[in-house]
C-alpha cells in the first residue's frame, strides 16, 4: 500500500491517515477526537481505552484487518494483569495504527462526557469542569540552573499539557516540595482554570497517578433548606445528595423576617452568616461521609440562592434588599476560595462559585433555573415558575426573556395554614372531593393508597394523618371550588348552603372537615376560611407576577408552563389552573422541572463554560420589579377570586365547568360579575 | 488674537494650545503632564495645585498677561477659607486658561513624585505604588435597571478614571453598601493594580474624599532582626522606622540551625512560621502607633528576606534549603493577601508582595539589593557585598551580572567571638594599635571620643565597655596584623616575640588584651587566637565567594566595591582590605549602600513597575553555587592567610607595608611563600 493507514473514530466520525506505528491516542489528539488521558500517554491511567472494530465496519469503505493495530504490548499486559481491561479494549496510548481501522471511543473514555439528566428534562450536560487532573513528570532541581519547584512544575505543565501559566498559593507550595520528592517527581495536580482568568491555579497535588477522583459540591441554599449534591467531576455522577434545614429559620421563617432581624439586631447579619456557614460546613462533612470519599477531594463548590441568602452567605448585611430600590451589593457572579465562606471541611484550597443574581428580588437561584431550563433557547413561549416563599417567574423564548419575583409567602409550603405542615410522612398531599356527595378522599405521604381504599387505615396507623402539606392545600381549595362548596370569592358555604355536614361553622365563617382523627388521638384536619384566604393571597401574587411578565411581552397566553422547585414537582397542574395559580395552558404543556435551581448549580459545577453562559444570560434578561409596578397590584386584586369560567378546561376531561356560586348573598353570582373578571384577566 | 492660548508647563516643558476657558487640569491631562488629582477635578482634593507665572517667563517667547487665567472662583475661595492655599497657588481643576501662560507644577502636585534617597546613593525613586486612591461619584441604584453597588462603582471608575475592570472580595462588598449610602454615593476607594493582572482590586472604601493618606510597610526580614519602614504611599516619606529581634533566634542563631530545628522537630517549621508572623504583626501594630496612623490605612506590604526566612514566612518547610541541590519551593515573586501571612493588625484586605529569590542560597534580600544598587546598569564593574551571617555577593556591570552567597557564619556579627557582642552601646566598634608602642586605643558605641581622649572615661562610665562588635573585631584583627603582632597565618605572637605585655598567654596560644575593666567590675576584653580563627574563616568565605564570581567574569580586579547591609555601613574599608575580606580597590571606590535590601523593599513598595523590573532582573542574573564549586574551596583555603603584600595599599597613605612575620618558627616568612600566595589570589 502506498497510502498511510486510515483511521476512523466513532462516534465522532472523525477520520484521517497516519503513518503506520502512530499511537491511537496521538491520532485522536491530532484529529481533535475527544479521547481522555490523565497520564499524558504513559500507559498508567487507562483513561484512553478504545475499542477497535475489526472487520465489521468494512461497509463503511474501510478495509479492516485483524492486524490493523499493533500487537498487545507489555504495558497493556501489565495493566491487564493488575487492573483488568475489558475484552476488546486496548490502551489508546499503546496500541499503534498499522492498517485501516475503525476505533470506537466508549463513553467512559471521552473527556467531555455527556451526562443525560434524568427526570423530565432531556438536556444533556457536557463534562468540562473548572478543575481537572493532570499527571506530570517534573524536572528534578539542578543546582546549576536554580529554579523553584513551582516553576519546574509550570514548565512541565506547559510542555506536557500545553497549559500556559499556573500559580499556587503558599499552602500548596508547602505541600508541593515533599510531594515531588516522595513521588520521584511524578505527580498528579488538580488545576483550576476559571473562565475569566488565563492563569490556572494548582489546587492540589498528589504523588504519582491520582486515582481517587475529584469531586464538587453543588449547593442550593434556600431560605428553608440547604441541599447539596456531591458530584464526581470526572463522570458527572451524583455520588451523594443530602439536605439540612437552614438553621437561620430561628431568626425568621421567611426572607423579610431575616432582613428585619438584621435591621433590628446589631450583629444580627453576622450571626446569621456564621450560622449558615457552619451548617454548610457540617453538610459538606456529612455528604462526603455519605459518599464515602475523603472531603479533601472536594475542590469545587457552586452556590445558588436568592439575593438575601446570597448576601448572608457572603457576609453582607441584607438590609438594602428589604427596601426600595432593593440594591444588591453585587449582581455579578462571585468566585472565591471556599474557605473564605467558612468551608473548612473540604479541600483547603477548594474554590467557590456563586452564580450571578438577576436583580434585587431575583437571585442566583433564578439564574440557575434559567441556566437549567434555557428559556432563551425555547422556540415556544415558556413560563417557568419556581414556587417557594418567594416565587421566581421567568417568561421567554428565543426573542426575549423576562424575569420577576413575587412575594407568595409561605402558604404554599404549608405554613400559615391551620392544619398545615411541611411535606413529610403523614401529611395529606392529594385530595379529591366528590361533587355529588361532597365527601373527601385523600392520600398521605408515605402511603400509596387513597383513604377510601382497603388497607389505608392499617398502612397509616403507625405514622398517623398529621396535617396538610403545600400540594394538599392547593388541591383542597381547588376541589372545594369544583365541588361547589366555595363561591367565586373563595367563601366556604355553611352546612345549610352546601347541604353537607362536612361544612362546619368555625367562628363567623365556615370550615370544611377533611379528616377527624381525634378518636384515635390524632388531629382534626379542616380547611378553614383563613386557609383559603392565605392560599388566595399566595396564588394571586404568583398569578399577578406571571401576568405582569405577559403584559410586558404583550401576550395573554403562554405556550407551555414549567413548574420548578421541589414543590413544583408535587403540584397537580390541573388544580393549580383551577385555582388560578398559573395561567391556563394545555395540561400536556405543563411539566415539572424538579429542582431546576439545584440542576443549574450542578451544571455550573460540571461545565465551566456554563458559568460564562449564565453571566451573559443574566445581563440579557429583562428584569421586572413587581414592587413598584402599579399593574402588579391591579393583577393581584383581580386574581384574588377563584372565578367562574364557562368552559375553562376542555382538556381536563371530567372536570365540569365551575358552578357560579356566591355564598355572600346565598344566591348565584350574576353574569356581569363573571364577565368583568374575565375581561380583566384576559386583557 | 486668532490663535488659541498657549500653555507651557514647567518643569516638564510640555506645551500646547487650548481653547480659552480650558481648565488647567484638563490641559495638563491632554498633554500628559504629571499633575495629581484624587477627586477627578471636583475642586475638593486640592492635589492639583499649580503656580502660574505671570510676566516673568516672557523671555521664553510666551506673552504672559496677568489675566492669563480665569478669576479666582468660589470653589477656590471656599477651599482657601477652609484649608488655605499658598500664595500664588491656584486649583488646576478650577483655574481656566484665558491667555498664553506658564504654569509650574510644584513637586507635591506631581503624581509620580521623585523621592531622592538619602545617604550615599543618588538614585531617585518614582512614586507609582500598586495601590492608589480614587474619588468617585457612583450612580444611585435604580429599580428599573437593577445592578449591584460594585457594578455601579466599576462603571464610575471606568467613566471617571478610565479603569477598565475592578473586583472586590466579600468583606469589601459588606463595607461598600453602607459606605455608599452614608456618603451620598461619593466615596474614595483604594485600588490595587498589580503589574501582572489587568483587573484592579478594591481594597478599601471611605466616605467622601479620603484625606488621611495611604500607607505601606517595607519589611526586611532578616535572620537576626526584622526591620520595617512605614511609608506614605503618596509622598514616599518614611513615616516611621522600627525593628525588632527575630524571635526565631531561640530556634537557632543562624539559618542552618533553624533548618536543622525544622528537620529534627516535627512541627518545628510551623512553630517558627507562627513565631515570626506574630512578631511581624506586632511590629506592624507598633510602627503604626509610632507613626501615629490608623493601622487600617496600611494597604501594601513588601518583604525581602533570605531563602530560609522566605520559606518560613510562607509556611514552607525549609529542609530542602539545607541540602543540595538547595531547591526553592518557588523562586518567583509571591503576591498574596497580607492576612494569609498572619498580618491581622493592618487593613484586612492589604496585599503582600515578596520579592523573587535568585537561587536556593541567594534570596529576595539579594534581589532587593540588586533592585536598589542596579549592578546591571553600572558602567564599571561593581562588587556588591551584603555582609551578614550569610553574605550575598553580586558582581556585574551592564554586560552581565553574577550572584552567589557565601556562608560567612556569625563572626562578623560578633557571635562566636570571645568578647564579641552585638552592635549596641558599650561595644568597641573601632580600634587602632600603635605599630611602635603596640598600645591600643578604641572607640565604643555611644561615645564619640577615642579611648585616649580626655573625657572618654567619664562619658563611658555609665554604660561601661562591654565587648567588641563586628566592625570592632575586623579592625582589631587587621590592626594586630599591621602592628606586627600577628603573622601571615594569623598566629598572635607571645609577649616575648612581640615585645609587649598586651600579648598574653591564653592556654596554648596567645591573646591580645584590648581593655581590662575588671578593676571597675567590667569585663577583660581580649582578642584570642580563636577569635582570629573565626574571623579568618568568615573573611575567607566572603573573599572566596567574591573571587569565584571574578573567575566567572574572567577578571582579577573590580572597579568599585559597595558594602551593603547595616553592618556594611560600619566597616572600615581599609581594614576590610588589610584583612582580605574584600578584593583590593581604590579606597574612594569603596562605598556603603546602607541597608540596600531594605531600600529595595521600599522601592518595590513605592513603585509597582520596579516589581516587574526585579522579576526580569533575577532571571537575567547568573547564579553561581559556591557549595558545589571546587574552586570555592581552593579560594577559601588560599584566602585564609592575612598575607604579606609588598605595596598593597598606596592609597591608604600612612599604612606601612605589612611586615613579613611568622610566629610558628619565630622567624620571618620567606619570599617564596608570599609569592605563591599572591599568585593564587591574582590568577
């Protein structure tokens, strides 16, 4: 043959001719094929494993022969004996191309692994973290050419990995010297290369080839809970996930109470900062234990949080966020050593990255949702709602993205509800009321059966039926309305008006009895008029925020709705729409994104380019401030009712049009009233 | 007149025409005239004061009229009432050019002030520190355009000062918010702009115009003492200078004992690091108090030190510096937050800069000497010797610079000398021995008189005569040789051999009695044979190092000698040459540079470009390692004697040729011996 052998890499399809004897890894690099290697081709890291295909790809026009690659060599032999190579695998740095060949790069040998996210979203995540491992052989010191160990490490990284410039702090220098000598001047370093700085920082050094991996923590710092995902920075796998209550709760349930605490108590902000930092540090220790890894292997952390938590994490007094014009200390992303955030449990030189905020009320958590859900890349107009004590609302498509936040209060989380509780075993999470009998049936967390199914009582006997959580109360209110037990204005009818003993007098108003467990020593669970009012306030705030963004876009409907947040995953879309929490949309166009903010934190952890992307994105998002927008109040007032709609949800199938009811007068609501309301909402 | 008015600035001579009504500051900026302004032309900082010259400069061809500048305005009036303007001064930002005018920029109004260094050196220092003050008006937050306070500060710095990019750490963000609001969004910031990074860091923020100045600490961290200069970063003035003993002395007098301590004691290196950092922190507190300034105004620190102190300061185990190949952890400069070096007394965000090292034995102190003395810019060949426990030796001119260090030991500092002591009140610092009578006379620190002058006894009565310091012992040994009381090999003669009772038996050898204070309860001060041997070892090491560099350059003489170090300032050049400490040179070509390392630290503190300069310089210096160079041993052995020279110092005038003496045989040394020695030294 006069021509050099042809090599075709799959799945990339990249191909080229190389002189016989060229190592597969060399060919892959020259063609830009994504083939991993930590040791730089020394046959010790095994990251460059490939699967050559003999014969079977001849249909592609490649003449594949069994001797297309060089013979299995000693290095491969030793590796196979010690660690074992899967059948059919070769080490890319050892096997040489001898004849035309097709070589498959299995997923685990790709540097930029694609991590398919589970759940609803199909978006894949490309592994390209800010910190990666590099194995290097460093020149030994020479008295005749005196240079420092760091300088010789830098030369090695430049020569062997084409890394132009590195730096290291004093604590790393103190480790580097003994480590180089212990390892015969062959070490693996963890290099952090941010998207804004050309100089890479040596975060850690290990003797020889480091094989215990590298990890990161994605932290979703909420007002109520702190959730962390311990993530393998090579594979993207979540090794452990853990959460704790935010201990700041003792300074105030919601954000504004904490801002007040800071305002009223000298040193209060510092106290809250210290408290949450300690909690995060403890969480880091625990999650490393849970994942079975040395905490010193955690070298990266990313944070998403609302602006108040953002400021308190950074040690900034949040007082400005409690009053107009809601000025942030900084809206940009913040990159800093993790230890400056009080993270002492992980690697001493670990880095932290806090995503940028969008505005004084729309924080890094909303930015993370935008990073995860990518409204700016959506062809259809998507409304993303992250429901919490403060709801973050994003509306957009490829042409423009808008964002606002809305103060929904804690009712959706079961707080301020008479029988309310957090989502925990024993909480009623779903409820149905028969429109004919007006009798309820429900499901509690920890039991798959409905309350009218056989075995329910037995299965719930141990934990009891303890209260109603957020998703339960939303369904309860919507069901009361659908069953005709509540009028347009949200007033619960009396037993006389509704014809059921479930409606009981409760002071000057009425309540609906869901479950009476007093006989078994349990609680009597009702939905009171006060509960309905609390939900009405919350849903009006949420709806008004969404409506305001729709006004800004000049639309009166959206193509699809994404419910984000842990809570969003449990809400029944049908009931949310009956209640008027979210604008109407076809049911199959309402999806849950799970903890999208947490996902955004993980994306920023696993892909450094995503940090640049979200920093660009937040600048492009149009911020709408609900607090100063008069139309927000209008929308809020207008959204207070749970209105009669003539044929609101054809797609809901069995859901009948809501009856026009008014318990104030005891008579039916008039058409005029209903029309007026519709006009306001559809304007 | 059809032409615009002409303005000529002195002393720069820069000139240009500007439309009538142009403020002087504006014209100065457009012409690149070095006219200061912190407030950016708002008439509040008064840094831009100028002295217009009316009439008197007409000989320069400028038609100067009394109304060449606009009338004194309200802003100047107010400033004059409140603070007072010197007669003839105007505020450059207020006074407008109306007709042709000559304007003098007085030295205190120049940004890049030239600071003339005192003492021997005439080198001037240009003020251009890494951290400077900027007064800015920051836009107030706007709910409709939400940005963070830091981002608005960055915009203001860009618009008002053309500073492209700034960053700030979390602790600054926490201060920025209240400060902006307290000051009506007008603040002064201290911006640190390193020579290696395009992004400036906001180190501090003050409300309104900050007028309490900005300071830096230049720290010379020696094995024995730590000296600091508190320096005004605007004027370059040394506000206070202070020093303390290096508390590491308790772990070992010299560097190698401290390295041994680190090797022998687990945690020993950390212990020494902690000890020295605490001492520096205390020194910083004290010097600020002495200078009468708030320590928080200290925002910059520079360090010079030998490699062992360098490593111990940074928290790096110095063990590698105690053994070949003497590998540094890093030879590059180190820039870091000062608090990471344990400096808690000064500004929390202050920066530290540690000058680069030249080699494992030639540290940042030698680099600082090179920065101060600039051998690479010398037209004649200069030998710079920084005498200490370890001597740093630099030889060079514009063509090439070489450096080495030589282990002189502590004898030159009075240690290991029987009557030795540190240079303190009561120590003999100078001594003369009459060649005829063999009687000594001497001077002690704290008294200007010689011991044979009237009033000496009275003036020294209080402190006593306590011992001999480094410069004293050098003179004593040289004088013993010149008085014929010691032979070529350094052997002190007996009373019989020398004919003086001052030579007394001391075990198996002889000693020379300098002063017997026992009658007054003081010490009996002698120079023993052991003292002479210690000085011979020290001077041989020093000479051999210099000689090695001369070999490398292929020369057998140098044009001039600079004695650096506090000690260098007190050595008699004549005696040093008689002793053979330094190569022979004309006496008027031997100068003292004072604490050149400390000066180098101050230069790096006051001028950021000097940091780039020394980083470049150290790379260009040829390092010579004495420890592995066989010729060093040869030179060392050859230099041990204090040889007979036939006519060694014609320029010394009254110093007679040294007699050829040998007390070993009791006879004169032979010519052959003397010639052989000369040949070795002059080869």
